[in-house]
C-alpha cells in the first residue's frame, strides 16, 4: 500500500465501553502510520443486515486501498469463519456471516482468505472479542503490506446475505425497508439507479403500512411533520418525516413492505 494506510471501523459496539478504543490501540501498536476512521459504532447489536447495508452505503467513498473492518459478529467464538477479502479497490476484514457480502457484490473480487494463521492474532485469543484479538491485528498487518495469502487458505465461497430484490408492478415497484437511520428515516431497497421514476416529483407516491406520501426532491418539500419519500444520499429511496421520525410515527422497520406507485399529477399532495 502506497502512502498513509486508512483503516475504517464499522461495529455494533457503541462508544460507552472500552471496545472501540482498545481496537484502535491494537492497530496503532502494530502500524502507527495507519489512520483509523470510524464509519459507525451504532449498528443495532447483532444486526448483520444493518451492518451490511451501512458498509455497502459507505465503503466506496474512501480512497483506493482502504481497509474496511466490520465487526457485527453475534457468532463470535463459534465455528463461523473469519475472513479477509481483497478486491480491485479495497480490502475487507470481518466475520464470514454475510456482513461483508452486500459491499463485495459491488466489487471485483481478487481473492478471499480465511483468517487462520495465529502469527497475526493477539494471544491468547479471546472467544468473545475477535474485534480486538483477530480483526484489528489482521487489518494492521495488512496495512503494513502483509500479503493476504499469509493469513490463511483461499476460500472459494463466502456467506452471502440474500438481497431483497424489488419487484416491478403495473404501477411502479414493490420493495421493503432495509435500514432505519438515526433520524428515523426508513431506507428501502429501491435503488435510484435501477428504479426509474420518469416525471419525478408530483407524479409518484409511496405506500407503507397504510401511509401514502409523495415522492419529492428534498425533506422540506412538505410541511413540518408531514411524511415524504426522497431519493436519498445513499442512492436508495427513503421514507422520512419533515422534522420527525418516520420509523416511530408509522411503525416502520426493516422488512416493512413498500410500494412506489405512479399516480396522476393532480393526486399528489403534501
């Protein structure tokens, strides 16, 4: 890796305890040059799908060569594998439970290796804190230029989370909520690059759990406290409330069905 190595951290650890700070300490001890960037530590505990979505939404905005470490690992200490994946642009380190898979699906993968060489782990290896003892040191050694083949044997397959594919309908698209952000916005699997909405604002509505809201360009296109759907910065359609929480107001959660429907121009109201 040329220049200053960047290692990102995405976990469900929160910041109340010493977990994240300790991981950074391990990385700094092995490779003091590395710049460590916190993507988020507020994934819901054990929410593999939430971690997978957050990684897929964020990883590509970093410089080429960045090492992405993800620790959303309810199976820590079990027989689940730990892996490192090298793609044309990035490296990914984490548990083989699917949390890396939505990001890897967007990349050209060069190789995936199981982490099994204890030379690169902290000893003794804890059965409950692989973020500190396994993933952090591997990432730091990787940033120092250690070839991925040295960490363990090559894998032909890794665990893939099924992506909930949206369905085309006569009137538009059916999808579902896949992520709730801290503002209570409900992000869906309806991707802007795939779901075409000719005409745009004022000609489409979104339905979910009895809610009907217009597709608009930005949150304040509707009155305060009113719901709206926008094609958000993540690249996906999201349901929001201007000044409030769509998730709380309308009991939206991951898995909630969503229908994007074309309507007559005069039917759209804010």
